[in-house]
């Protein structure tokens, strides 16, 4: 039986490369590998064109071609009789494919080499299944994303009022409703993407950073496109699997991004508000082909809801909370804790262990200083925002999100200093130690 | 056309895809299942299953132009060999054995880098194979990069 084009979805994941065969007017054939074939609609496919000079010349003379597709799960092969229709050098389809190719080539160490020149669009006239002698199956199929399940996640996010609860509802909802067990939320802060929520990893990695345009997550941010890779190369997985240690963290003053050492599939979804990327929702799996087009659509919906909810929570908190800091207590009690604050990058160390840096580090030191000098144990977001000594950005401070990542970092590392959410726009500091503050200049 | 380096490459676990075009018909594709590379001339014998690739096999005939793309998936090194069919015949026992060894070796390599599921047995061989002798007239680089599409220079 001839399959419909849409039934070949596993062939469009780029796991096993496709090929295109063309012929010149004199019958001289040509066959070339393709980095990506994409389904456009029920009758059309798009082929990415990076190095296909001869293919392009042949199509100008003879628009008939044959494409060999391979199913990434079963290895079943299909021959498509196609006819060249047009090419695209810009537009939504082009941008999406260009970002996908950029990410894919970066993962195999060919960043910048496999740049998309254009997409050739073909009408599919026939589909033949290449005869097969064995039936091949991958691991048992994962639960598919249903609209009802997505609605439950979106609804759970919608009832949350603070950033922490929104992040938790999103990541837990992905596992409970969509069977996505390993996920991260990163938010854009000062041109870095910072992990503010993680789910399913032994080390949470709160506060870990990704540079814009770096790796799958960074490219999703830069391009504002969903990036989906369903077969990670072993070389890439190895490079990802190099484990960090506490010593490395203390030396590098950077927190390792959580990751599955045996991930085969990853997806990074930009979190958009008003057309601007605010962060990235990332998920991964040790299964091949874990994320299909339906999963992508589900994650886009969830990421959109989470992005809007975080934005709203930040905006509401900005106008909320008292400007004063009413509660105070006698500082001290418990064993001494050497707190070193490096002004050069606002990094903080507790007894030599790296805690955090940047604005979150500045905020932590400020609160510790207030606690030690004035016994202040309760802070309002508004007061923090108005205090010019903190040098917070004037526009879009992400204060709520920064405090969330600080609070979770302290919890994750089980430091004797913790932050407690006391209500919307208010938090308390809980010191089970006697902080001994020192500032290191330069 | 074929120097020692290219001969060594062709004898490795490379993916082999041939293409042949008929008058007024779309070009057809078939996968090779083993190559025999001559040492003394620019000729390659390609084993192909008639059962799996009837469209391409129907167009194979003496003197017909043929393109063969070969790729090492671990390194992305790839070449396209173009020429004409010199001879077409049924595969004998030795050639079928060669094809089985190729399938085993390449399948293991693909599984080792995660391209095929481990132990999938994704490819099989039917005893109906043809052997296509290709006289190579030109070799083009298909490795991604600046040289892609250019004629490969013979190495001394």
C-alpha cells in the first residue's frame, strides 16, 4: 500500500540522511546527500540546498527528480518521485530550516560550514516503499501529546501567581501530562540565558548559564525558532557528558548546565512575549526520535503560556509589596560562615564554595549585609528595586526571577543561608550561621 | 581517476548510492551493497539487489551513464564517481559473500555511532543481486565545505 506523505513523519527528522537524484538534459545522472528534508503540506516537500550546485543546474534542465527518504525509527526506505516547483531564500519556512541546520551542524563541529542557501520546493507525484525483509521497531512508543493533556498543563500554569510556582507547574506538568521527564527553563538575563528551573536531573544546575547563540539552547534564543534534534551524535554526547565537579565550579565561578549524558533527542523552544524571546524551554530524552511535530506544537503552547505568566508575575510584583523592610531580628547564632564577595564580578563564596555571581550575587551580599548590620530579615522586592546601591537594570530587572534562582541555588547547595518566599513581592532571609563578611576588590 | 587513497576509502564501510537516468523518465536511485575496486584500472563493481531496487535495476544496461555517491558517515567525507556501465551480470557466490560482509560491517559501524538501532538488522541481502561494472570517468568531492561539487584531484 502506498503511504501518504504525512505518514512518513519519521523520515523528516534528519536522523538518516536523505538523497536526491537528478539528471541533466543529456541523461547524465547526479545523486547527492541532503542535510534536511521538510514536510511542507500533503503534497510538497522542501529540500535544503547548501552545496547542491549540480543538482540546481540539473533541475533547471529537467525538473523531475527522485528523493530517497529513510525512516529514523525503522530504517524503512521510501522513493519519492518529485517535480521541482520553486525555491525560497527567505520567509518563515526558510528561517526555521536555517536555524535547524545551524544547530545541527554546530552539534557535529561544522558550525558555519553548512549554511542554508535556499530551500527547493518539490511536488510529490509518487511514493514507493523499498521492499523490506524484516520488521523493525524502536523502543515502545511514548505517550503522544494530546490536546487535553496540553490544556491541563496550560491551565496549571495559569493559576500560578509567582515565578517559582509557574516554573514548577511548567516542568512538572511536562512530566505528568506529556511524559517529558528532563527539562529546563532558562531566562534571558544580561545577554545570558540562566537556568531558573530544572526537572529530572540529579544536579539541578540552577544558575547555570548559556551564551546567546551557543548550542541548541542559544540558537533557539538567537533565532527565535524551535530547534529539534532527534539523533545526537555520539561525539556531541561525549562532549556534553564531561562531568563538572564542585572544584571546577569554585575555580570557574560557573555552574554546570544539567544534561543527560546519554541524550539522543533534544528540543529547545523559545519563550516569546510580544515577539521577544524571554527565555528557552528545553527538554531532552535518552530515546531516539523522542520529540515529533506534535510534541513540538505542544511545547510551543506550554512555553508561550509559561513565558506570558512569568512576564505578568514580574510586572505585577514590580508594583506590589511595601517599600519598607519592617521585620528585623538580632543577627548571629550558629557557627561562623566566611562570606567572600568579589566586587569584580559580584561573585560570592561561602567558606570557599562558589555560590553565585552577577546581579544575583549582588542581591545576596546586599541582604547579608543588611542582616549583619541591621538585623534585617525581611525584604520587599519593591525596596530592593528602589535601592540604587544595587545598580539593578532600569528596564526589565527580572528581579523576581533573579531572586528565584538565588533562592533555589541556596536550597540546592544546602547552604546555611536560605531565602524564604513570604508572599508576593516579599522574602525573608534565614541564616543558620553567623556570616563573617569580607569584600575583595578587583 | 582512482588513486591509492581513494581506493582505500572505497574499500572501507562507506555508504553507496547509485543513480541512473532513463530517457524521459525520472532518475532512479539504488543502494550498493558492496564494492569491488580494481587495482589496475578505473573500474568499480557495485553489488545491488534487484529485489529492493527494481526501478534502478531496470535502467541498468551496458553503456548507460551512472553516478555513484560514496560517503563515510563518521567523517562526512564523500565523493561522487561518474562514468558509464561497462558490464552488467548476476552476482556469483563470492560477490554475494562480499555483500553480506559489507552489510555486517557497515551495519555494525552505523549502530556503533547510533545511526541505526543496535542489532537492528536493518539491511538484508537477497540472492538476486546484480553486479554493475562502472568505468569511472570523473570523481567529484561531496564532502561539505568549499570543495563540495569540485573535481577531485588525483593524489600521486
